[in-house]
């Protein structure tokens, strides 16, 4: 992205654009325009995306977030908050962190913070599905439980 297309407060995109220029010597618009060469020759690989049922994925996200709370996530967030870090830093914007900080400030209950964190993580998963669907249209979507059969049917 060129500087005129970036919002001045969009730290993540600005940092990424600078990283790309520093690492490659080329700005992002050049990469977008020219594209990348394929990593593997066409026809020499099988592309699949493991796509669990949405309800199954959301249930796993909910369980994982609960397990994180049960094993010290709140203490980790309290330690982060105690450091007085800029709330715009990626670590301070991680899924669940802002809600857990609100809980530590007694603005919301632990249950509300947990539900906000779970919902935020589910929304992120949904955005990932959308991104993969649009960015990798050649990938075949396969349910995890069907992956072994899918692979065995394609590999001699």
C-alpha cells in the first residue's frame, strides 16, 4: 500500500508496509500489481482447506477460551495491564484482552468478558473463512473427518 492510501492511525498496516519495503526493497503496490510466482508448479500438488462445520468450530473456540480462563489467562492479562502498555499495541488488542481488562477494572463481569472474548474470536474465525474463500479459490474445502480419504484418493 502506498502512503496516501493508508490512514495515519492504522499502525498495523503502516508497520506491515514498512516491513515489506525494508525486507524486499519494493513497496506493497508493486507486489499487488506483479503478483508472486507460484510456489509449486501447477498440477504437482493438491490444495485443500480443512473446513470444520461452523457450529463445531465455534464450540471448540468457546471451549478453548474457557480453558484459557481456567488456566491463568486472566492473570496474564492483569500482568499486561499492570505494565501500562499502549492499548493500540497488538498484544493489547488480542482476542479477549480488552474485555478481560474491562473485567479487571470492574466495568463488566467475568462472564460478560468471557462472552465478549468468545464472540470476538468467533468473528475472527468467520473473517478467516471469508479471506481463505476469496484468496484461495482453487483450494478444495474438506471436512477434517474426511481429509484422510480425500488425500488417499489423490495420492498414488
